[in-house]
């Protein structure tokens, strides 16, 4: 069985992530907007030093 390779984040997705965080969106809402998993959103936010709303 193959292991799926994680989809790379584009610069525009990271900018949308920042915009949504500033608007007060949580990980689940951001994930839905970007078409990604909430865990992936949390991981990227943490790697960029961004605090997400609970």
C-alpha cells in the first residue's frame, strides 16, 4: 500500500490562512475554506508561528 504524499501549501493558501485567522476563523472553518484537513491547518499555522482560535 502506498503512503500518500502531503499536498504542498502554496503561497496564496498561506496568505488566505493568515487572512482567515485575522478574521477570527478557527481551524475547522479555515480547513473547509481551503479544502484541507483541520490538522493540516493547525500544523501549518504552528510552523508559521500563528495562533489559532480554539
